[in-house]
């Protein structure tokens, strides 16, 4: 643990006389290079530091935070958290903090190359994209960023957790005439980031959208590219909460260990995949390799510490998502159905019916129409109403899993009869 973090933890231990407490410290170093309309517009840099204390007297809790670690600030932190706790109403779902635990070591969370990345190199990356956009007679805007974050959690009952992680991200939107589209890269490290390949992906996406035609909404086969799947998957994951399901508020009530998703669909959280970040703990819960869905069968659901204690279960949390894929290419997928759409991304996703698991949202960054195994042209964006877990039952093929963000590795999916209900103008 960082020596200064240890000093703060020791001070809280000595001076906080609450029945229980949880101390969380976060120190982040960031660099963000912004660009717009083929110009570098801003570079933001500097540390972000926060100390949060949650104190408890019996089952009454109070929280406070500060951004300084001098004794006066720490005294004010303790006093504020304890005053709030003493005046608060009892929390019927209060659970004491965790005690000592073995925390897994996850070395891949921190990438030395990302830590060492200099602002000049980030500007070079941006300038390369700008030069390529100008040569393509287009404009490009976006953000290149790196983060190095250190975190610690210490409880009065003896839990001590510390980990470091890095993140590198690059996102950019290209506009050429009436075409506007976006790509993004997000990873714990620079490994796998190829500026040339990233711009070529953006350029090819823009070229494919040049010939756009009007099309009415209707159920149709779709190829969800990995980023589109990621946009959906987090919303579906939120609906798998064990308590909500046990209380009848999700479609997964009574579905534990039953075939609920499609048999081609599995989902895991893993400590062992070097391509995705794996926080070793969350709220005192040590992370471990977890099977959420196995060939369509629900094996585990995320379970809070309170619900785990109330129902004699083991607490668990989704700390990353890995969905194993297959070996089908987009070209092969297009041969499997008479016609369909290729989707790059979704946005504005919202719940329509939580108990049914139904979501709505819109496509973005381009929709391609294919027929007889070939892309024919682009089409307008659509609104969908779909129940994702039922859609996994209509998976016809899977592509290879790729890193879509620092916390997810996902495949492309060919899904039959995806339910589009309207077309949109943006």
C-alpha cells in the first residue's frame, strides 16, 4: 500500500471511535488530450484525490469525504461522518464491514507502458489522426486519455484492500459531407492500440455509410458487432440482481440453474484474462472467477452483502464480463441469412418493462444492409424494443471475442429477428 495511504488509515484508526467504519481512498493521475475539427484544443492533466469515510453507530450510518489529508481535514472528515451517523435513522439493511480477507493478486491491471505514456506522445497520436482526416478531406474530433488510479479500502473490522490500475482510451468521430461516424478504443494498456488500424477502421466505416437509403423498421436478422453487444450487455447484467429476481422484479425469478438464455450464450467474470481489467475486490467482497451463465443456464447472480447475509448466500459482483465467441466471420454470417443489418453501436438504451427484461434504444454510428451475402448500402437508424435474454435464444453464430473496453471481451453475434419498431432521423 502507498505509504501515505497507510498514514491516513492509521490516523483514522486512532481517532475514529465509531462502532464500525469503512475508509476508501482514491488517487488518480490523468492526462486527457482533446481535439475538435482537426485541431488539438485542450490538454488536461493533474491528480484527483479523495478520502471517503463511512461511520456506523450500531445500524445508523453516515458518510463524508475530503480532498486533503492534513490532520485538520481528517478530523473534520471523522466528525462529519460520525455526526451524520449519530443523527441518522437506523438502517434496517445495515451489514457490518468485512474483516480480514485474502485478496487475489491481479498483475495485469497495471500496464507500465500506459503509466509511462507522455503527453507529447498522446499529442502525436492525435496529430496523426488529424493528418489522416485532412488527407481524406474530412474532419475528426475526439479524446485521447490515460489514467493511473490507486485505491485502498480499510475497515475497522480488519479488511485491507489495495490495487492499482491503468487505462488508455482513444475515441474519435469523423465527419465527411453528410456522413458522421465514430470508433473508440478502451483498454487497460496500450497493447493492441494501432493508430493506423484505428483510423482505417473509422475511414472504412465512413465509406460504407456514404450510400444511405431509407428503410422501414421490422424484425430482421442482425449482426451485432462487439461494441453494440457491450452497449446492451451491461443493461441486461443490471437486471440479473439476485435480490430483485428473488423478489419478483426481473424475468429471472425462479430461473437459477435453469436454461433461460440461448444455449450458445455464456458469460463469466474472470481474473485470468490479461486483456481485461479485474479489480480484486469491491466493498470488501474479494473477486473470484465466476460463471454467471453457462450455455444458457443461469449459475450465479450478483448478490449484495445484505442479501447474501439475509438469505445465507455468498456475495458476488460483476467485476468484468467475458463472453466466449466462435469462429464465424461477418462474411460467413451474411451467408447464413437471406438479408439483415450490421449494427455498430446502440445508445439511449432504457428499460421498458423491468419484470419482462424489455429494453428500448436506438442504433448509432451507422447501420449497414446486406443481402445475398454482400453489403448493399447503408440505411437509416432504428429504434428497437427487445428482450435481450430471449434474443440470445435466436443466436445463429458467434464471431471471435475481442476486447471492447478495459472491462469486457465480447464477440459479434448473428441474431435472427431482432425487433425494430421504428426508424429515427438521428
